[in-house]
C-alpha cells in the first residue's frame, strides 16, 4: 500500500511525496532483469548509459532510508538517459549530464501546475538521478486503444495548455530548440539513405519527392513544447480509452509547436490528428492554420524516417516496425 511521506526534491523544494508504507531496512535481494556490470562510481557526467543496480540502491538509501527495494527492472534507454522501475512504484532515471536531472525535476513541478494530464511527480533529484512515482497506464505505441479518437480532446487540451504558456515562465527551465527546418530535412535524407532498402518500393517516390522539395520557413514565434510527444510517451488505460499521463519531459523546449503536432500525426494518423487540431484551435487557444499544418506534416515525415532508422539501428525494433506501418498516412 501507499502512504504519504515528505521527501525533499534536492535543489529546489520540499514537497509531500507518496512512497511505500513498509519503511523498514531491506534485506531483500534486488532482482535485475537486464544484467549490468559491477559497481561504478557516480560521476557528474556518465560516459555510457549503464546504470547498475547498486547505484539505484545507494541513491534510494540516501534519500529514502528504510525503503524496501524488492525489485529493480530495466524499462529502457533513450539518447540521454536510462530508466529503471523500482517495486512497480518508482521510476529512477540516470541522465548523462548530472545537471539534467535537477532541472527536469524543477520542470516537472512547473508542468504539473499547467498540464491538464498527469505528469511524473518527482521524489528526488541527485547527481544525475531523477526518481518519480510511476504513473498508471501503458505506453500507447505498444498498447493501442480501441477508440483512438477518444484521445483527441485530452491531447488537444494538453497542447493548448503548453503552447499558451508565456515563454518567459519557462526560460531557465528548458532550452531553445531552434534547429532550422532545412537541417531537419538534411537529417531526414540521411535517415532515408540508411533505411531505403527496408522501405516498400511503392513509398519510395513519395519520400524522395519530399526530400527533394524545399523545407518550410523557420517559425518566428516559438512556444513551450513537450518536444518529443510521440505515443511512446503517452500512457493510456486501454480498458476505458483514456490518457493516464504524459512522460519523458527531458526534451521539452521553447520550440515550434508543430514539433508536438507532427509527432501525433505520425503516430495516430490523419483522422485522429484532424480531431486534435479542431479541438486545439477551436477550444484550447492553439493556432492551427495552413502554415502550421504544413509544418506539422513536414515534422511528421522527418521523424518517421528517424524512427525507422533508430529501430533498424541501435533502438528497439518496434520503432522501425511502427514507422514502416505509418509511412502510408504520413506520406499520403
């Protein structure tokens, strides 16, 4: 069971947190499903994304003395961090840059105040480690819902809430992502060269025509964005077709709102995307005109090629499988 306990989030606040009620010294053995090497020190900057169980236990013991660590299970790794589940209650992530964890914890505190959807609740941040309560639900990319259209309004409400935040409110919490669209197009072309052999022949003319066309003009007025809002970061309850949370805010930035819109188009398809856009502009204060639509399509196409390359390279295979499945509607 869960009971409240006040635990400091290192560096910026002390807030009520919820942790296991059984606070007693642990004598259990940590179970690791993804074996890791021997104990390593905790440097300010990690040369690799290897997170050993002993480090998880050390940092938990420092902040949550007596917390009974019964299991530690690897959840996955991204470009900048690796994440572990602890007891099915907490997620502990290690960032490559130690300062990222502190800043993301502060960012999550801010996002929780503006987001209409649940976001991870920080428990502590320490030396590159960020711990937060695990949200209910499963990633939408691996657990599709029966009625995806039911997700359109809550996702539109989230985008409206984020994109209308005054940029000054998040200055210092997030970076500015102002990579020009022309650079995105160059990277998409590079990704395509890596994966062309896996792309169906019927899709190649559309993709190649896209890569040969000019990129859209850069955005003049950026906004606060999640900036990696693929369905792998949207948690859902498949039984009731509901969004239960939005995770992984490590790439949040002041950026083009079409970054968020484009990834949802890529992953959910044009029908759900149209419903999101209608609510986003009609009810939640977002701007959605032909120019925004063109940029959203542009980013959807760039990122689907990136996902395929990632899945065929060092990333999980399902990124490539889903990316190939989504080429039809992304380049339709």
